[in-house]
C-alpha cells in the first residue's frame, strides 16, 4: 500500500499537475525552450560558443527545499506549490571552455531579444545555491525558472557534485516515516534511484538493505554513479511502497524492453 503521508510524493504530484496545466508553454516544439534555443543558436557568438541549452525537470528534493524556505506547512505542500514562487525548470546554458570571457556575458548578449520575445523572459533575481549561482527568469505567464550559465568545466563539476556529493536525509530534507531506503532514493530524483548502488542509514558502517523501512529522524546517505550503468532490477518492485518509486521503475522497464 502507498505511504499516505509521503511528502515527496505529494510534491511530485503537485509538480506534475503544474506541468500538465501549462503544457502549451512547455511544449518542446514551440514553447519557452524552443524560443530560447532559437535565440541562442541565431546569436553571432552564442551560436558557436554555446555547447548546449537544456531544460531539466526539478526533483522532489530540491522542490522541498524551496518549499521549506517558504515556511510551508508539511500538511499543505500541494497548496503551497505556486508557480510564481517555485521554479518549474532548471535551465542550463553550457558555454565552451574556449570562450575567454565570463559565461554570463554570452547570455546577456541575447537577453534583450529574450525580453522582447513572445514569452517576455525577465531576470528577476540572482542567488547562490551552495557552490553555484543562478539567475531567476520569469516569463509573461509568471512561471519562474532557475538559470545556470556555466562553462563546460563548471558543468562537469556540477555533475560530479551530484554523483559524488551524496544526498542526505538531514533536517531540511526529512525522511517520511514508513518509506523504504529505495523510496527515499527515488524521491531525490529518478536518475538517482535508477543508479543507486548503496545506502547507509544513520551512522551505519555497513550498507542498509534497500527495503529498510525508515523512521522519522533517520539520516540516509546514498551512493550512486550517474555516469555508470543503471542498477535497477525487477526485484526492486518488492522494495518500494510509494507510487512515485513504482511509477519510475515501471517507466524505466517499459522503455528498456520497447527499445
């Protein structure tokens, strides 16, 4: 049976609902992403110096952190999920290491066109997220986005931080009582769950079983390699309780056998 008070699952559902309600804005063919891709590719220097521009979905862990900053009550997570306050996507603009200036400079070369374009993209803030800084972009429909403009080297470091830094179930990312270690991994992000190698609960020196049921206050350290092979196997269906984790496993195996 699904865990009823699974905060991460509630956040995931609210996020998916937001994407569904605004699907026209986020369509790849002609939405915000397509508009930004065209402007960057058409730029005199950005077209050759920008290696990639990608829109990445937010995971439940990072959304929870934002909700915590808004002092949202755990019982009202879905109500607190407001598009004007929570960024719906992370945008990464990766600039060639051969570019001699600041990566941000290339973005601001096309900023005027973004602002004057159909979606009226506007920089409404600049923040530091640990070791990385990002801009907040807001479109005319009041959706917000976190924009990271990084060199190729900075982006590689970003990926390594995700893969090596490990996620912890600290006070700002609480463990929901009754879920398993594997449920917790998928709550941090689909790729983290699919690539999970080992997990340690509290101060344990030996890996915990993926079906270990967590209690309030537990600390979980996950070890995974996003650049390595997927580690998910069919047996994992017996280790999860939340609908979110089951959905991600079903999606992965469907893609694997259809491909």
